[in-house]
């Protein structure tokens, strides 16, 4: 076996009488965490236990000369029949030789599972037997998006579409069946399937390449992602995994079947529930006061959460007092209709905020446990830098989705959840007033419409208004 070049990552090689697939790190040890749903799933070591991603065909799908088979389904895979071979894998974009060795009967699987433009060379004693450079144009490619998460899918799908545009491939995107109706009609060049449909053995045999999107907390060896998502942001990590421009861009969603407004009066949508208490606005009277303020300004306040009540143990979160209840298991297309006609949306670092962003709605986001770089940009992001913050983006703290009360720095102390508990009502009001077209409270509108001569004590009233 020849030496591997020091400048490149080492891929695993197994030389065995029975062809098999091994890698430098077993896929079963990598944990993609679905932050949007607060659900964690692992690649299963048991064939009867369902993992988050559909496994590739056990045999490489592409036939080459001399009985060699290859593909790029979760890394570069090459299967060599009995013989005396030298195999070399290259990164065509960086010029690195990633792996080179002599082998007889073997299967090679690169360590890296994210997008790399691999080059494959196989030699025997007489010279080159097979050479191939990755090119997926007009070939079948699968990109898998974990189910059970709304926000992640909204953030990641634009990079899936960008991959199809850049490479000109026949792209299949596996995602949740409840999300597919939002995209299917406006991305006709992409085939949408559920993971259950993709798992069909004959379907898996067609793919030239497969890529999986996720939040890989424990990927210290950078097998599934080239850079930690906590550094680059939840949505932009998909751009790095797929090797496309990571610049953020909202997805295009299908037009509403009913383009009319849900209600005639000006209204605001809110979403107050989430999958972990650290994601909530933990100011105990915050939502009640903000809803009262919005009502005073002439807005109806519509709560579009899935659940009116959510929590665990002795901690439960109720729909805020004063909000109109539109909670329930409604189709996402209905949620999009509410959001498209709303004056703006107020929410948390959760899936409905991402849906509002995708729907083109102005988003006021209240979050302290994430750093603002973690989500899409909004000029109405609210964070309190004077309190503890951004633990989600701190690699020294591993998010535990099973702990509903996760607070890695201050759990069990008076400072627990201070990141949002100390976001004040006045701070939120101040941000709301900066939204273009925001309606002032009725009393202030009456004042503003009156002639200057009819405003005794004008200076005093203006000062009062500034502190309203």
C-alpha cells in the first residue's frame, strides 16, 4: 500500500475477499440534529431501525470498464473486482491527491460525504484502465432533507435549487410530504419525493450522486460538512455541504389557491411556541403586553402556532391572552396565506419564522439562545447583548433536544433563560415602531392629524409619545 499524500484527508480502504463499504468514520456514529423540530435522529446500525436518511444502493450504481463500478452516493465509491490495481482519488478543484494505494479485490469509500468534485483513476500493470471526473450534468442526483423540521427545510431548499441550476442535473429532492406542496409547482425541473418513496430499491439504483443535509453536531472529522454549521449559520451550512454559493436567498413558494385576505382588518401574525424552552420569549408578561399594544394600534393579532399549549412536566406555555386562536394542524399553504397578507410577523427562532421569511412577510424575531448569524437576516431581530446569549452557537455546549429546559450555562439558577427573559417589552415596542407603515396608537394618530395650532403643550406631548 502506497503512502497517502499528507496534504489531503485520508480515505478508508478495505481490501477483502468480499467487497464491502467501509469509511474512516462509520456513518452510524454521526448524529444530524434537526434543530427546527427539536428532534434528533441517528443513522441506524440496525437494518430494522429507521435512520434520518435513506441509505444508498449497497453496490455502486455506475458500471465502468473491466468490471469496475463507481458512484458518488455519500462520497466517492469505487468497487474493484479481483485483480492487481492501483487506485487514486483526487479533488479536481484543489489539485490534491486524496488517496492512492494498491489493491486486489476491494471497495473504496471516501471519508468526505459532502460535495467534492472527485476524480477517479484506476491502473493495472499495463496502464490506465479507468478514469472518470465527476460531472452530474444530465445525471440523476438525490439530495435528502430530513423530515420533521420546517425551518431547516425553508432555509436549506434554496441551496438545493441552486445546485440543480449550477450543475444541470436531474435532481430529486427527498423531503416531508407536508412541505412538498409549497414548492412542487414552482420548481417543475426538480422531482420531489418522500423518503419512503425514495427508499424503493429500484429508485436508489438510478442515482449518480447523493448528498444529505443536516446539522451535524458531533462531526469533528468534518465528514458530513466542510465547516461547522454553528460558525456559518443554520441555513448557509447547506450551501457549504452542496458546494454552491452560500449567500442566503428565500425559496420561491407556490401562489395561494385563494389570493384573498383572510380578514379585512389590518392584522399581525404571531407564533409563540417552540420545541425547547430556551427558544421561547421567557418574559413572563411580554406577549400579553405586546398584544395589548398592537390592539391599541389597530391591529388584530392572530396566533398561527400548531399547538395552543405546549410544554413538559410543570412547565407549560399557553396561547397568549388577547390573541385570536388560529392554532391547529392546518396545511402549510393556509399558514402561508395568513402570512402573505399580514402587516408583519412576530416570532422566535423557530420554523414559522422561517416560513414567514419565505412568504415575504416582515419578520420580527425574538431570540437570545442563537446568535443573529444563525438565522436569515431581518432588520427587526431582537437580542439583549447585556444578558447571556448565543449558547446554541457555542461549540463547547452540545444542544440536548431531550431536555426541554436545556440551558447549558445557567440551568437551575436564577439566571436560567435570561437570554430572552431580559428582553423587555419596551425593546420590542421600539423595534415595532421602526417597521415601515407601522400604525401608531389611536391617541397618537389623533394628535398627529391635528393642526399645530390645536396642540397646546406640543413639546410635552411629543416627549410623552416617545416613551409610550
